[in-house]
C-alpha cells in the first residue's frame, strides 16, 4: 500500500497547480503523487500565487492543503472550490 504524499513546491496557484523549477524533480514528484494513497500539501501563504517552470500536480489532486493564517479566508475558499479541504492554522 502506498504511503501518504506531501510534496514540497516552489509555488501553488489555482491556474497552474503546484510547480517546481526543475523538470527532473517535477517528474519524481508527479510519480510520487500517482502512487500515493493520500495527498496533502503543506506550505506557507507565501507559496500561494507563485508559479515556477514545471507543474507536477493540480490543486484538485490534493485531499487537503494546510497553510498559515497569512492566506486570506476568501483565497482559501477559492482553493477549496477546486477540491481540497484548506486548513489555515
């Protein structure tokens, strides 16, 4: 059984998903996502709206997104409409 996946990203945006600058790293993260039983992204509010070169996942691929209170509530709701539960702590 595959383990949960919690990849790191350089950026997360509603339009471009989760991105990283390195194509090789992006491929490894995409493979980990495909084999994961659960997918959770944790990142600071500074990651939101940032876009890098290579997408490895869509926002809707995640079960949950965990971030800090720096992400405005309205923006968290926009991300949650794409599928994941957004948890601000």
